[in-house]
C-alpha cells in the first residue's frame, strides 16, 4: 500500500521505516525545509551546533536505543562527562554548587525537617511507582505542584521546579502528578546521552533511506468512507491508502478539521508553551559545560526560559528580527514556540 507519513521527526521517521520494512511504499511529508522535527539542530559553524528542541536521550528510552542498535547508530551516542543540570543553583546573588558526592545544591537551602520529608517522599515513590516510565493513573487526579506541596515551599521551589519545569518547559501546576512520579522512578540509575553532531543526526541518516519531501505542508486530510485518504498539499491533492500523522498536536488538529471528533476528540485541547533556546560559546583550553538554574523559576529554568504573560509578543518580535541574535544563530518560530 502507498502510505503517507506527515512529519519527519523521530516518530515520523520511525513509522516510515517500520512501514517500509513491512513492504509498503512510504512517502514522508515535512512542512519545514529540514528533517528532524523537535530534534532539529542549528549548525552554527565547525564544531558548534544548538539543539533547538530535544536535548538528550537516556538509558530508559528502551525502544529508541533498540532502534539505534538495529540501525547501527549506537556510535552517535555521547555520554556526557558530567551532567550538572539542576545540580547547581544560583539565587540571591549566590551560586550553590553540587557536592562531590552528587548531592544536589538545593539541599543546602533546605531545613533538616524538609530534607527528611523529601527523603521519605522519594523513598515512598520509589517503592510504589512501577518502573519503565509506566504511568500510574491513580496519581493522575492531581497536578505535580499539589503532589509535592506538603513537602514545603523550599522543596517545591529549589528542588522540584528546577528539576522538572526546566527540562519539560511546563509549570508544575500544569503537569500531572502521575508524570512527575514516573520520571522520579525512571531517573534512578539512569544515564543521559547527547548525540554527536546534533539530536537530529540519526533521523537525517534515516531520511537518506526514505522518500522524504520537505517544504510540503499538508493543509487537510479527507478520510474516504470507501477507504483511503486524500491529502491537500500546495501542489494539489494526493491520494494514499493510509496516513500517519506524526506532527504536533496543533498541526494534527488543523489538518483533521471537523474529522477530529471521529479520531481523537481531546487532541484539540493540547497547547504548547513558548521556549527560548540560547547558545553561547567561549574560547577555552578545555571543553567545559555549564548548567545553572536561575531562581525564581519564573525567570529562567534549565535549558529554556519560561516567559511571563505579556512577554510572548516581545519574544516573538525578537525572533522575527526585532533584536540582535547570537552570531550564526537562525531564529525559528514554529507553532507558537519561540526558538533561537
């Protein structure tokens, strides 16, 4: 059968690869001019790139790592020498460093009672939570902030906000407690990897094996009652036996139109938070990495800046050229997200 895959990110390229393996004729349709989706990396010059979306892989991404082994891509994984992430904190004009034994800097800001409460909570989660990022729906009736609030405001602000709001670009009060608990369990003993050359490198390689059309936005999909689908593209309609929508939820909602009620009614409720990604480099005798979480979390958290209401328009203006950008950086504004 002739199948269309909309989106060339990890999900789209994996779907296309598996369908091709099964003997189907597959065409990948990508709206942007590059392959990679949310793993896209901007190449700024020799030895310099900036991952504009996903920034790491981890040892509990079992299916992704198994695919890399199958494709012979394991050599692309780089194990960072030291992952600092939420380990160092800067607040009140002072930088709190992580201890040599790996203890988080945030613990220096906690009282003995708060430390004990946090330790007891983590021990309970580790005992109760299933492994492998399994979601425990019993904890899906509350948000993550309500889940950890009983541990004290310092634990929430200095431990959990940097730990989760930064990597996921989502306030704790908009995140499910079930997600927080599943990731807490998964973090135990996990190894985090970067990808040589940029997070999109595996998917660029895989795209070389597939039929991929970039700059080919799908405007709409029409499901035929007799079977098959018709896709509306700038060049005209194209017919396929089936389609895989491996694109952002907002794009899928637009493409499906009124048919969304027959597919996934809740898809139209998904929204994305703005993100700003900044790349900075400095001359150094040795390769060095620095990761600092700025407090309070509303200013900047982790690898992205979470903007306050009212700041979005200014950020979008800057992205369109209203303010200087780092040399070599190409700004991108996609689906409501601000990236640089």
